[in-house]
């Protein structure tokens, strides 16, 4: 086998990706006999079909979510119906895409071996079943964009690349029109600006701001042109703040007890323990301060994201996955 791989260095990579893809597919196999497993998923598919039929979001359809996350579903619905069987295929594919993105992200900050470990962790423990990581809900479908955003931020910092900084801004712009609470990740976008040895940062600032606000501005223009801007504000800002999130603080203790104690031994507590070990190692060993700040701000933003959602629903915790997978996979490197 060593002779074969020595003659064909591509073979180990192909076998590695086949293994990771198999793990991604295996993650959904126990649920193939079930239909749509989440109310949010059913709602999103319904909204995609309604928009495809000509109705306008917020004006004709009520939802407290920002509408950007519907776009991938809408694109698919224009060609075929999203059946439960197709949705499971999409779910496995998204997990595999997450693994690929983690590979490139961690390979950038560490090395390729660590990148492989991150990809394998994503396709196995990264499913986070108890946090509803297999339900194709809003947070799960936005995960590739959040990982890609972190990848671009890291490369902008390490390579001093303005192009990656602009790409990160465009990605965050999409996240902002997809989920209100993505605003908590805005501080990460500022990090590349503080590279002391990057003299062209100011030159890219206008491009970054343009990339960041293009999609939000386009969404506002679309809603205004369709007489839906006021309805969108009432549904996505006023309704969550004054009604849906009322009494949220009183729900936290019981919800956290159910998630971390009453549920028994699940993958998630082990996942958190490993990430905590990785965090200690990472903080003590990593010398690139902006990279450390990126992970700290990513964790803090994910905590704020979960805490401001009315209740700590399990899938709100999924945005903790990018920095936690990063920390777990990086332990052997440090």
C-alpha cells in the first residue's frame, strides 16, 4: 500500500474524502424513514414555494425570520419540489461541504494533517444530533456560510489578503439578510484591519463596506418596491423583541438543564469538554493574537446568538460549532 500511495500521491486524498463523505451520508441514515423533522424546515419550504408562486415575503407571508436563508430552498424549488428524501440528500451534502470548508480553514491556520482531522470531526461528532444538527433548520443551512466567513477572515489575517477580507464581508452580508442575530459576528470583520504590517488595509475598506452592505441594501430596496418593508420590520424586529422573546430569561435555567444534564451522556457534553481543552491549549500556545481574538469573538458571538433567541432552542447552539471544531482539531497541532 505504501508503494501504491508513493507512486500516486493523490490516492490518499481521494480515499480520505471518500471516508469523510461516507461519514456525512451515514449521519442521516438513521432518520431516512422520517419526514420533515423541524417546524422551521417545513415553514422555510412553504415560504419558498409561496415566493415561487409570486407572493411577496412579509407582505403576503408572515415569518419572524429574515428571508435570505430561503434563497437556497427557492433556487431548488424552481427546478423541483423539495421532498423529505431530497432534503436528506441536501442535509448530507451540506455536512460534507462543511467538512471541506473546515479542511481549508484549519489547514490555513495549522497544517493539512490538522485540516483532515477537522474535516473528519465535522462529518462525525459535528452532526451534534442532540442540538438538532441534522434537521436542516436555519442554523444548519447557514453553517457553510459561517465557516466560509471564518476561513476568509483567517486568510485575510494570515496572508494579509484584501481579497479574502472582501469575500468575508460579502459572506457576512448574506448572513445578515438571513438571520438578525448574525450582527454579533460583525466584530470579526474588523480584525484584518488591525494588521499592523498591512499598509493597504485602508485602501480595501471601501470595498469591504460595499461588499458588506450590497445584499442588505438590495433586500431593503426589494421590500420597499413591493410595499413590504414596514411589514418586514414589524415581523422580524418588533414581533421578536416585544412578543416572542418575552420572558426569555426565565426559560434559560430549565432549558440549559435539559440540554446538558437531563439528557444524559450525549455527544455534545463530550464535544464541549474537548473544545474547552482545545481552548486552553490554543490560548496558551498560539502567538498570533488576531487569530486568538477571532476564535474568542466567534465563541462570544455564538453565545450571544443563542441567548437572544427568545429561548435557548437546541439548534441555536449550532453556531458554536465552527470555533469548537477548530479548537478540537487543533489540539494535536499545538
